[in-house]
């Protein structure tokens, strides 16, 4: 049987109503992290945008093509009957 868990959290993200204290080291580390994330995403960002644009283009025409094909097959079946 697993041990019972405590109801109170063991960590807190609250400032308990006080002003938060941001250290310059924290802001520097955050800036470095954001630069690294932006650099990693920038390499494939254009490819991702092109893929999304192609997907929207094909999806819109695919549905139209299915509707037209269904209508043509339905008309052919009605004429053959």
C-alpha cells in the first residue's frame, strides 16, 4: 500500500502578497534562455509556415474535390438506374 500523501504542497510559487524580487542574474538567465529558444525555432520556422500554408491550401481543395466527385458519381448512378 502506498504511503499517504500530504495535503499541503511542499513548494510555493506565490509571493504571499509582497512584491516579487527579481534579481539581475535571473533576468540575464531568462534572456539567454529566450535567445536560445528563438535561435532554435528560427531554423525551422519558415519550413513550418510553408507546411501550414500548403496544408490549408490542400485541405480546402480536397473537400471541394470530394464533394464534386460525390456529385458526379451520384449523377452517374442516377442516370444508370
